[in-house]
């Protein structure tokens, strides 16, 4: 008896869940936004209203406002140009430093690999000629290799 009761309760819960999903889908489909970007539309509308209020509340004439805006634009262009040139110069200096470092590292690696190759060749020759006396270990002075 309790199993039937549990099954009936579960069936009722499942039915409520299905109805809830269907009603949510119905609400979502009927409440479709008119525009696809309501936030962007709100931002643009707010900016337009703010600009309008600023123009209405300013004590300057249109010609004065245009002149001031032109001056500010000229200063901003000059500041941007100066900053760009400065950043370009700094980037060029860093690029030169990195290139120099890479060249020096390449030379050092080449010198070390040549020293290792010479040592390996010497050891191979000594191994091929067993009748000679055993050689004393060759010490490579890595500190003597220029960087």
C-alpha cells in the first residue's frame, strides 16, 4: 500500500516538474526581448540623455564648446603621439638587447659544443688505439671560453 502511495506521489511530482518546465518555456518564449542587446541600448540611451543634459546646462555657446573640444582633441593627439614615440623607442631598445643576448648565447653554445666535440673525438681516438698508454683525463676550462 505504501509503495503505491509513494509511486503516486512520485508521479504527481513528475507531472508538476513537467508542467513547471513547460510554463517556464512558455513565459520565456512570450517574453522575448524586442531587441537582442537591451543592455547596450540602455547604455547608448543613457549616454545620449547625459550629453543632452550637459549641453543644456553648460553656460557656453556652441562656438565656444566646439573651440574647447578642438583644443582638447589637439592636446590629446599630441599626448598620444608623444607616448607612442616613447613606447616605440623603449621597445626598440629592448629588442636590441634581446637580440644581442641571443647572439652572445649562440656564440657561447657553439664554443661549448665545439669543445665537447673535440673532447669526444680525442676520447674516441684513444679508445680505437688500445696499444697506447691510457690517457690522463683532459680538463676543459669552461671559464676560459668567452661569452
